[in-house]
């Protein structure tokens, strides 16, 4: 049973527009959420994170929003650039339990930014 | 220059052969992880280690083994018991007090 879901396998956006990538989770014990960006045949690169005590975190063109009541988070990229074309993974971590610190990953959303 | 290195970049395995993937980090991180990525899939946890000389099975540990004799090193052995080893293998590490994991460049394992 998937605890972290990225329901859109792919997303296509025009350069300069906003990209919105979505992620849903089911485990209410998750307290920290991360977004990673991955190019083919490379390791994921950490992008941005958010703690469950916040509802927004911003870093340059990237903003992550967290809606705890809906168990939903989203990554906004504004403006989108062709170099943003990659697979984006959402990940979550639980505060308690034997696997504290472990990340649960979604299946990823492939973003294509067209010039 | 601090980071995580994985070697080799490509690895070929013959039927019935054990192969070992290397992962080294000089970030002084306590925790290290091994993931497997298949096409169209997320990252699935194979093994993890929170401290030296201790490691735990992840979600898909069958057919794999690890060791953690040094803080910097966490090699993964893909044994002949792993019937579908073709995948992209990723190593990651994390500082003890933090949640963010940092990844190496990955090793592509192919079966001959």
C-alpha cells in the first residue's frame, strides 16, 4: 500500500509558466517532507523540504506548500525553465518508530518544460 | 570536496554470480542507505545502517547483503539469490540529527 502517492506520472509546461507538482500521503505520523529532482542515470538531488509545523517553505523559484488536513503537498516552480525538466520525487519521513529517519518515496512525476 | 561516491558506474553480472557495489562517503554522516530504482518506480529501500556495525533490512532485502565496518563505507552485495537484479542502485547518507538524505551518482547493474 503506497503511503506516498504522486498521481501524475508526467507534466508538460511552457517555459516561463508555473509548474505545480502534487503529492498525497496517507500516514499521519509523517512530520517532514522533501522534494528531490532526478536526471536520468544520476542520483537524486535534494531540492527543498518542509516540516509539518509549517505550511509553506520557499527557496528561490521553488515553493513547497503543505496542507496537513488534506494530507497533501505541492511543489511550485516559478518561472519554469527548460533545465527544470527532470523527474521529481516526493518523500516523507516519520518522527517516531524504529525506522525514524527513513524516507518513503513516491513514484515520481516527470516534468517537461518546453521552450 | 565532500560527497558520496559509488562505483562502478556500470556493472555486469553473470548468472549465479555475486557482485558487490561500493558506496563511500566523506561527509561524516552516521546513517547510510541503499535503494533500488526500477523504470517508472520510486526508490525502494533495500538496507540501511544508522551506526557502524549495525544495519537493518528495508522493504526489499531478499537477495542482498550489506556490511558496515567503517563509518565511511556501506557496500552492497547482490547475491545469486536475487532473481531480478537489473536496476539502478542508489546509495545515500544522512547526518544523525537531520532528515535530509544525500545521494550518490548510482550504479547501473545489468545481467549478462
